[in-house]
């Protein structure tokens, strides 16, 4: 462990305990309801109308610093047991998981164990076309600018991908004869790129990447309930995911929907309460230094960028400066965010670092209009001066 890490850990434990105390002041005996001054009634009404008490639902949390502005939970985590969703219920985060993989890679960079300029050929010597693995660098993978084709046949081999882990999801990319575009010239979202990044963590550390993230992010951040898939999903305290089909809710998660076993692109399970600890740790630079944290949450500008649109992503994080959620950013602040979509799970994680604001939503069935939920909350935050 490099110099300075023990001090960071001590500080983080103290911060973690303080934040947990703040969040759980209103969570007596599993309750989940807090509305700062009733100013978020409009958001609560929208969510109450969307998620009924006897159906799948979700949890939504807003914070300004350590102050909880809004915290409400809606519906059931498990239709069979009728267990209610709480602020501690674990949801699959979908692609929000990619931020943990990215931070794992950056921790290795901080420790001098890798370079973000390393080519894939340094870690994978079995690409059929070596020119492909020589051109693609780690920073291309982190920023979805690698040009690697997603040549997995998930639809045609559904049974295989129900249990295929990171290595099986990344393997097809090694047989690519060419790239879709020159690395760094364009953006194209890539799930298997993050399966590859997870495997790089394993190659460098010599251990499961899930263990590395647990020990270097979860534990120091106080995220004691969070888990990462390595096969079947966690069995306790988790929400099951559902989709409404032909007049009834069908379970749509591990065992029903492919790619759940592949963890690098979407295998983290967490709760709104523990994601708040994660954000606190990020902003306090307690598992990653300030320079790399800010680099990850700033737009990555490749020198050879050739697309008609400007770059808009950092290392895994989307950067909402000019645009936010595929529309013009008309707000007074810049956003750092990611969304998640896997099976029946939906998630959003929105941070405004300059204003110390966090807005989270985790759901175990697809909302009718997720962007409306996000926009309603952000409108209320701005209207009530929480971006000041």
C-alpha cells in the first residue's frame, strides 16, 4: 500500500460514519421517507403515481453535502415475499457499475502498476489481428472511443450468455478482423470493453477484480452491503427485477436476462444509501487522488477526434456540460452522471460536484419515463436554489 493510503483510510472511515448517521436519522426500523420542507412534493407525487405499493418500485435519494433533501422508497423488492424496498435494498446498478471498474483501473494507475497509454496487446496476446490490440489503449476503453466491435451474438446464443462471465463476453472481440473506426476518433458505447478492463485488473493484481474493488473501494467507503456478481446474484437484501408483459409482472434478472453474470459491464449491486457513501469517497479523494479523480470526471479529448459532435465523456462518466441526457443542458450547472439498464433494473446516478449535490434513483422495473423522473427532480433542485 503506497504512502498516504492509511491516512486516507482513517479519514474515510470517519467521513463514512458521519454520512451514515446523516442518512439513517430518518431510517428507523427500515422506514424510508424524508422530504426537506415538503418542497419536493411534486417529485413524490410523480413517483407515488408511477410505483404502487403492491408492485415493483424503487428508491430515490437527493443530498446536498451531508444533508438529506429527499429520500423515499416505493413498492416491493420481491413480489413473492412482499418485502418492501428500503434505502438499504440492493439493486443491480447496470452500467453505473462501469464507474467502479474505471476507478479500479485508475487506482492501479495511481500506484504506478499500469499506464492509461498501455495498448491492449500488453495484456492480451491472443488477438487474431494484432494490429487491433496494438492500436487500442486503456484510455480508449475507459472513454468508449476504442472502435472495438461488439461482435457478441447475444440474441443468437441467449442460453450461453445467461451464465457467460467477463472472459466469455470479452473473448469474441479478440476475433475482430478490424476496428469500426480508428481509436480516439469517435464515441461508440461498448459494454464488452469494460469486461476487458475488469480482466486487466485481474491480470495486474493476480486476483479476482471483484475482490480488488471490494477491498479498495467498498470496504474503505463503508459500503459493507454492496456486492459484485461473480456468477449468481446476491441472495439476501436484494430487489428482484420485473417487466410488465401481457398484463403481469415477469421476473427479468439473473437466469432470465442474459449478461447478468458478466460483471465488468454491469455487475455491481448497491443501495442508494451506500452509493451516497461512494460519492462522498470520490469527492473526498479517499481512494483515488484528486488529479485522477478530476481527470476521470472531465471530458476526454483525444488528439485525433474526428466526429461531428464534441467529446462528452470522461473515464466511464458522462459529462453534462453542453448536453445532458441527449438534450441541450439548459441548467446553470454541469453534471457528472451515469445511467444503468439491465433486465428489469433501471438506475441513475447524477452528481453536481461544484455544488456538492447528488441525485440517485434505483428501480426494479422500468419506469414509464425515466428521463421525466430525472428532469422533475433536477428542476426542483434548481428552482429551490440547491444549486447555489
